[in-house]
C-alpha cells in the first residue's frame, strides 16, 4: 500500500519589477528558489502542484511480553521456560517459516527419480486339499483296450502252442480332476490272459511274435497256450496300469490300485491235427483223408 506525501507549491508571478527580489519571511533561500513559498501579499498569481513520495511498507512488529520474573518481586530468578511454539511448527518450510524458526518447520523431502516403489506381493493361493486317489477316479483317463492277435491267425491246433500278442505302451492323458488341471501317466505293468477254456495266465509282458523272437511256428513263448480239445473259444487280455497324477505346483500323487483296460473277445478255433500218408495234399484233394 502506497501513501503519498503531498507537497503544495505556490509559484508567484509578480507584476512588479521588484517582486522577485523581495524576500519572504520564514522561507529559506532554497525554498524560495524552487518557488514553494512566496508572499501572497504582492501582486502575483498562485499556482499549486503536488509531489508524491512512495512509502515503503514495513513488516508488522510482533511483541511478546516476557513472563513476570520472581526476581523483580524480590525472589530468586525463575529458570527459563519453554520457548513459545512457532506458528509454522509442523508445516512444510517456506522462506518466511525458515527465517522465523527453521528448526520447527518440516523440510519437504524431494522424491528421487530413480527410486521405484516396491510392488505389493500377491498373496500365495491357498493349497487345495487333495484326497486319496483311486483307480475309479481316473477311469475316464484310462488307455484304450489292447489289440489282440494270435498265431496262427484265429486258429489253434489241439496240443500245440498258440502264440498271443497284446502290445501296450506307456500312455499320458490330460484333463481336470477335483476341479484342478492334471496330467496322468499310465504305465503297463501286468497282463492277464483269459484263454476261454478256464485257463488264466499273468505276465509282465504283452508278448512278441514268433518272428520277433526268432522262433519257428508252434514254439512255446511266455504268452502262448495249448488247448486240450477242439472247439471255439473266446480269448481276452486285460492290461493293468499303474498311474501317477501330476497336479503341477500342488504335487504328484500316485493312484492306489491298478487301472485296467480289457480287450474285446477274440474268437479262436481249435482243431485236431492227424498224420496220414496220402497220395495228394489237401490242396490237391480237399476231400482226401484228414482234409
């Protein structure tokens, strides 16, 4: 806010020759020279003007009355009390606050551009409760039944070995179990043969052909069988698999029991073979003896 100091000057214009030389009582020569004081009793014209001088604002002065001293009342002097709190205490520092009490205001922290706020760690998902797994739980994932072949093809001779081949390989299935994604591995470990005449055999192999084994026809093998009578028989082979279920991050669990896949029945015709000396072979004479 500016306040103006107004100076009023009167310029005397005299009409007489001696007017300018006449001194004015109470006026200094310098004031008379600049014309701010003249004698209005002479013949002249008064001209008024203003001169403005800006005034510099002064900060308000704060006065804190000191506490009364016991020493003034004749007693011992009091210990100095706590300093009065700054009006900027607890605020961020400004120029005014720092000049008044820099140790009471809070200096703002300048964030570093290279600082990266750590990301909040996601809470680990709760581990599911996985019950005991049995073969019934994974039947829908079981391998397909084995394909069974016999040597000779579909025919056997009474008292002579007939070879059976039912190959099976390790099998992997994927899907969902207990509402969790899984991978199940099946490994064949047991082969059960039902030859249809009341005879059952169990081996750890699905068998091989005579040619693969390097054997002549009608040779005995781990998967061969000799029928004791003529007739038509139904042959089946069941493959037992051990299974392991992989739940990924939740672990790997074995399946209790064996998962079994059984083939469809294969018909085997069993005939008798007789030795006879004939003139012609059965191909030459189908109606001949033994044909």
